[in-house]
């Protein structure tokens, strides 16, 4: 009995009416809900729910009058009052007036806009709710009590309960900061010309600077971009193939002590990445363990050292090689399972047909792996384009060969972005670099992803 | 020589080659780890030594970490990191698992938009917004004193729901029929989630908890940007990083290694114990 009633309720919940319907076909109470949120619910007996809607509206209006409209105006002007000294007669001292801080104005402005959007979304919800309850009443159906609504939040509306806290944090700590940074790209918030306190909208000027290959920043951008792509390509595929070959070697039928070998590689995962990277860095310094060892063994003259991080080409190869060391154990773990899922009869058939292990690898293993792991490869590639840790902790972007430029020879777009914002305080240029990184990644991965079989099949449901 | 014998010889040769390669590679991978462990017991100070094996062994480096708290207060940092890691682990595991469950089992209007949004957000450089996050936390007063911990917990767990892909993939492979049976028997969605799906998905729960703990435990860059000059709120990662700065490295290098060993132990223990869950979590284990 209970099952059936729950089933029917589920079906009712599936029918959702739209806001347009509510505004067009609703009765007066429903239409009035557009202005006084929750009115329709209160009239039709859902008092608690209606009052919550109403309270939300009042809180929002209060906020907008008290702070919101000022914030919106400030978002456009970004402030103009500079900090000033004012002579205070009573105390006989100079006092500083609070000047405008453009950065806070921008932040509060964006937050207000975001809040308004959320409010609009809630408003749509209340309209639908009002119209639904009106329809229920009209058709003589059971009007849900507040207890029913709470119950639904743990049943068919469970996603609301579970996703709302996440969404709140995502909005506050991911989306809001992101919009904020994107907007920064259109301002002159930078140490250049001293715009750190007060700044203004400048439109697309920063993008023009970065694309102008004649300027220092422009030429740096293109070289950093080139290296970033080269790095991401090598970092992704060296790890992928090394991990795959290793996994195959360990999982071979004839290999003894599989657990032991796996343990040897996995044990390096236990050391946090930043620790192993810092240690690698100290070991590879001109006076570090590796060079000292080579000298005592007689491979190098006294005072001579291999230029791991001082020669551009050496540095680039070094970071890629060390990245293999860092990344392969993870790849090994992740690919082992996938490899074991390849149907064994494929290999048996190949064996009978006389295919060599090399042929089997290229004709069976590789196609299967590419098919299954395309999303994984894309994720790794994007992860490597944004691979801050390895470069920052290992080489710090060094060597810097061109003193006028802000980036070193191993700097990726992300580490360059870090240098631009944290060290140089060119916030606007940093934001432009971030946006461009995003655009490149988005176009690239969308193209690959859309064409991959894994997407087409997942898209089916 | 008969055909069988030559096949045997080839196989033996292949085995020898493979095992030699594996041994060499394993040595390369194990060497730095051994080196850190040995450095942590080394009696000589300083980062540059001419021998691979220490001349004398000592426990002083570990003792120094916990007693010499005037410059770098390691015990405090350790506690800070532990608290932050535990709380963000609980929160993010909850966020990830619940989001994955909803996206896998329920159909709602925001489902596809949410998944697309997660993919798009994942393409932005992670810390591009970090400075903005700092400004936001500052505006709500979370960047002073002990509230920094709260701020860090929020940063680590806040966006967790966006990395639902692996857990969702796992839930997708567990049979829906079990859920339906539970609901016919009168379970609400919430009960199905907590009493049926979660217990059946032990590998992915463990995998999620594991990654959610290790993330904050070893994070360096976020902690550095948020903590700034508040030395008493430093996490272990920043502490270790500082030990390698020019003014400290000569005195602290061996203690750095000791600290590195100490923070690696919990991860190593978790990892080895749960390795099979890690692999299973990645590939999906419960099959119909």
C-alpha cells in the first residue's frame, strides 16, 4: 500500500510546470506570487513553505537596499576617491580618510550579481511551486504539507538536499573567484603605472598587449605557450607508455614476484610529491648529490658539473625525465586494472594465429587502451598543461636566459601566471594568461572528447 | 636441439631480460626513497655529502623536529595539518559521494548542466582563482589566526563535488536493480543511498576517503597562499619547504628528511593497506 502511494507521488513529482505557464495560466494568487513570493503557497495552505519564500525575498530586498545597489554602481565605476590626509583640529593630527579600493568594489559587485542570479533562480522555483499547489487544489489532489516536503527532500528530491551545500561552496569558492579573475583581465589592475589600489576598466587592451609579438610580454607569451604544449605532450605520453609497458611487464604470465615489483614502484607514491620534487631539486643542483657522486667516481673533473637546471635544453629534458619518475607509479596503478580487463581470448586467438608479442601489443593492447582511456588521456593532458607543482618545485621556471622577460625557459603558462600575479603583481596580465590557457584547453579537449567513442556511448544515457 | 628445447631457451632468455629490466627500474624508483630514509638518520649536517651511506647514524634529527620549536614549530604544524586533513577529508568525501550518487541514480534538470559545468571548470588553471579566493576569505574575515584552518578546510573540500567522475563511473557499474528492489520494499532514496549503495561500494568509498585525505595532507601551494605570514598556522608542507630555504638548509636538511619520512608514514600505511581498493576503485568492481 505504502509502496503504491509512494510510486504515484513519484510520478506526480516528475511533472513540472514552467514559469511561463504559471504566469499565463495561474490564478491571481499565483500571479501575485511573482511580486510577493510565497503568497500563492500561503493562500493554498502551505504556510511554512510560503513564509520561507517570503523571508528570503525580504532578506534579499533588505540587502539590496542596504548594500546591493551601491555595490552594483561601484562595479561600473570601480571607485575614484584616493586615500587622503585630513587635518583633525581636535586631535591635532593628520588622519587618513578611507579611499576607494577597486579590488573590493569589484569583488562585492560580482558577488551581488551572483546573488541576484541565485535569487532569480529561487524566484522561478517559487513561481513553479505556487502554480503546482494551485493545480493540486484545483484538481482536488492532496496538497503537500510541510512534513511531506521535508520527507521528499530525503526521497525523490534527495538531490536537492545533497547538492545544495556543494553548490553553495562551488559558487562561493570556485565560480565567484573565477568570474572575479576573468573580469580582472579587462582592467588595468597591475603594478605597471601603480594601479594596485585604484584601477579602471580598459576593455581588451591587455589581450592586445599579449598578442602583440613586438612587446616583451607578447614574445614571452608565444615562447611559453610553445613550451607548455611540448611539455604537456611529452609528459602525458611518456608517462602513459612507460606506465603501460611497466604494467605489461609486471603482469606477464611468467613474471615472478608480481607483488614485490609493484610494491617497489608504488612505494614512491607514499612520499608526497612535493617532498620527492624538492629532494630531486637539491640532488641535481651544481653542488648536489648527483654531481658530487659523478665527481668522486671520476666521470667529471673537479669543479665541473652537469647543467641540470642552468642550461635550457638540459633543464627541459630534466623536468620531463623527473616527471616520468614521479608519474609512472600512478599510471601503473591506474592502467593495471584496465589492462586486466582486456578479454584474454583475444590474445589466445592471436597466439594461435602466430602473432608475436610486439604485434599483439600494437594490434590488440594499444587500440583497446586508447578506446578505454581517451577521457583519462585528455584529463592527464589538461592536468599537465596546468601542472604547477612539478615545474614550480623542481626548476622554478629556471633558467632565465633573457633578463628582460618575466618567464624562464621551463616556465609553463601556469607557473608564469603565478610569477606574474604573486611576484610581479601584474594581476591583469596574469588573468589574461589564465583565460587563454582555458580557451586553448577547452577547444582542444572538446574536439578530442566529442570525437572519442567513450563520449558517444556515455552521451547515450 | 629439439623445437621444444629452443622454445624453452627463448622463454628463459626473455624471463632473464624482463627480470633484469624490472630490477634496474625498481632500483631507480626505490633509490631516492632509500636516500631520504638514510638522510633522516644521518649524523652529519648539511645537504651536500660525498658518500651515499651516512658515516654515522643518529635519531637526533627526529628529536630535533619535536623539541627545537623556536624557529620552526613542527609539532604544531603536524597538528594543524592533521586537523585540516581530517575535517576536509570527511567533508569532501561526503560531497563527492553524494554528488556522484545523485548524478548516477537520479534524473533532474540540472544534471547535465552540472556535469558540463564541472568539465569546464576543470579546464581553468587551479590556482588562477586562488588569489581571488584569498580576497574572498579575507572579506569574510577568515584569514586571521585560528580561522585560517577553517578557511583551508573550506578551500580543500568546497569544490570537491566537481571531481565526481570516478565515483560516478563506479556507481554506474553497480546494478540499479538493487536500488529499485530497496525502494519497492519502502526505502526512501536517502535510506537506499546510506544503507544499500554505500555499503556495497566499499572500494570507491575507501578510494574517495583516501584521496580526500591525502590531498590536503600534502598540499603546498594553497596553504602557502592562504597562510602568508601566519607562522603558527603553517602546515607541514610549508614547514618542510621553509627548511630548504637558504638560511635554514644547512641546519635543517637532515631534519627535513626526518619530517618527510614522518608525513610519508601515514600515506604509505593507508596506501599499502588499501592498494587493492585503489585499483578496484578506478576500474569498478561490483558487477551484476
